[in-house]
């Protein structure tokens, strides 16, 4: 019989639990770095100017909150990834 012991196969599940958050942090860091590119910044400014007349104050608050959350997430991601790579 080819039976697995109760401890076999658990390591792979542990790697998957760690892999997805790390992959998400890498994607967020890549998006954050891409957002600093001049083309993306210019497109963002143009879009902001286009929708400024129809944007409500509540939406402005939500957009600022999302920007702050994204920038802190990218900072934390880089703070965790850079030492891990070294």
C-alpha cells in the first residue's frame, strides 16, 4: 500500500499559504512602481482633470484613501521583499 503518513503533504499546503500573499505583494509593488512612470502619471493627471467636474466630494475622499492605502501597501511590500532578496 502506498499510504501517506499524516505529516506528509502538509509542507506543500504551507508553501501555498505563503506563496499567494507574497505574489500579491509583488504584484502590488509592481503596480506601485509602474504608477511612478511618467506616462502613467500623465495619463492619471489627464483623467483627473477630465472627471474633476463630475466628481463628488465623497468620491474624492475615497480616492485619496485608496491612494494612501496603496502607497502604504507598496511600502510594506518593499520593506518585506528587499531584505528577503538580500
